[in-house]
C-alpha cells in the first residue's frame, strides 16, 4: 500500500502545505489521512489527497473559514457541485464587503494623517554627539540586525532605530512579525531624546567599523549620521521616516516564563514551534489551550542573536507576543508574534 501512498513529508512537499499544517488539518477533521499506522502513528495520504491539500492551501490563502473549507472538500468530488459554488460565491462577497469597508476606513485614516502632518513642515534640526563603547554597540547591532524588514513597501522599517535618551542608546528593529531591542551605554548627551532610523547598509558598515575598536563616537546632525572609531569613520544620510513607537509595542503583560535549551529547538524540523511551560522549562509540543506557536525560523534567528545556549522565554496567551530574553542581562531581548493554531 505504501508504494501508492505518500508520507506526510511528501504530501507537504507536493501540496505546498507544511507538515505542521497537515497535522493540524488532520486533528481538525478537514483533511484526514487515508491511513495512520497504528504502531508508529505515521500518516499516509492517498494520491487524490494531494490535490485536496493543494485546494485547501489555496482556500486558506483567501482566508476562508475552516468550517466552509471542510464543506468544500466534502462536496468537491461529488456529482453535485452546487454547494461548493455557493460557498465560494459567499466567501467572495465577504471579501468584497471587507475590502470596501477597509477602503473607507483607510480613507478616513489618511485624512486624519494629512491633518496631523500639515504643521510638521520644518526640516530636521536634531544634533547630538555621544561616546559609546565599541563592543557594546557591536553587540547591540548583532542583537537586532536580524529583525530589520526587507519589504521595499515599508521603507520606514528597513533600518535600525537609534533611540538616544540620557545615558542610554537603544537600538530597535522590526519587520512587523518580530521585534528586537538592545541597549548600550552612551556618554555626553544632555539634550532631548533623539531618534534616527539608520538604513540597514549603513548599520552594517557601522558594525564592520567597530571590530577591534575601544570607543566610538556617534554624531547625529540633522539627517546625517557619522560613526567614528579611531581614525576611521562611516557616515550616511538617514531617511526622514518615523519609526513606530516601540515603547508602546513593548508594553506587554507579564506571562509564564521558563528556561529553554536552544539546541533542542534547533533539532526540530517543523515549520512551527509549539511551546508550552512545564516544570519551569519551555518545551516543544504539548497540548491544551495554553500552548503558543511561533515561526520556527524566526525563533531560531532570535535565539542566535542573543548568543546563549540557555535562554528565557515568556509566554502569554496564544495570541500574545512571545518574549525571548538572555538569562544574564536585560540589555537585549526579542519579541515574536505568534501563529494561530486554529480558527
């Protein structure tokens, strides 16, 4: 039988659905394997189920509810496809209504934004100069660089925010799905809070300049930023984009915290990492309403950026962001948006 059946890995590869997604759809009764080995628990899918999985993937990309998808798959192979067409048409009407409502709301928000921006016509006149430890700034850049957005449609997120206040320099990066924050000391700044978004290429040049240096000097003069280390320097012009207020985004309720073995996470192969707290440790897998799922690749990048074999992870509700911290310092941490496991 196995010669004509596909494993869950082969079905995932041929359909475009992840292994974890196929397991979820099996548990939900949407796409049940043709056979499950009673001893090993291995799932086997029939050849026709690959087409069903592809159809399922397409419908999920449109945002169709699982309840409707279940009916579509049930009626797809039958002689009477009338119900299938009705479900597709009903979902399309929902999408069109939602788009029309979204356009109206966006129009209102843009009008409010236009009124907000009208008085802001003066050029940037910020000036600040501070000394920072080169190793501290290098570590901060290493801790946040992975979270910089590569989306050309969101240029405001295509760099690292340098947020200078008092004797602290905070570096922040986000691509909407994750956020990384790091802090290092800064000396010589006695002016107001200063913020500038340093484009990713300039941030990378700064990181290269810091290698082997002791102290660096950072200067912000209008939209120009200069970093000097010894007799070397790198400089560039920063766009006038406003970075999101990261302090508001970081105001999260305290959750369940536990230690985690990074090597165990790296050994996992699913697209999603499902996390739970057990006996003071965050572990993979588990069941129940308190488990939280995150993108595995994002999780591993966040762990690598904090450079420790043991980290602390804080879990809230399944829909709340996940916080990843270094056990020995509060100067760097990351936040990941969770992935929904069900509707």
